[in-house]
C-alpha cells in the first residue's frame, strides 16, 4: 500500500566519498580494500553491483553513490532512498 514519496534526491558530483570506506589494508584485492555489504541501511561498498575500474556502488549515511570511471573523467552520482509513508510503520 503506497502513499507516494515524501522525498528523493538525485544528482551528480565530481567529488567521490569512496575513501571514507577504505580499510587500512595493503591488499591489492578490491574486495579487501573497502568495507562491504553496502545498502541504504548499511555503510559500505556493494561489491555485487560494482565493477572494478568501471564503476563502484557504495552507500554512506543512507545515500547511494556510484562512482564511474570513464575514458575522459571520473564522476560520481548519488541517490537517496524514496521515503514513503508506508516505510514509517
């Protein structure tokens, strides 16, 4: 039963926040370099939906970030979870 969305924010930025999830590790293995299990309710990298050297999907503070590594320049997009009245109960 949905009542619509109260808010949702999307956009792009040139500033990545991925370093906030970096572990103190000398490993060169991507999955060992960052905290995992990322979701809207858990800060971390979503390794399942990430592709090393192409895009990295991660979550910080309930915001989904996707860093894209393109041929010309890297950029990030962000997306918040839509909060509807049904999510309050």
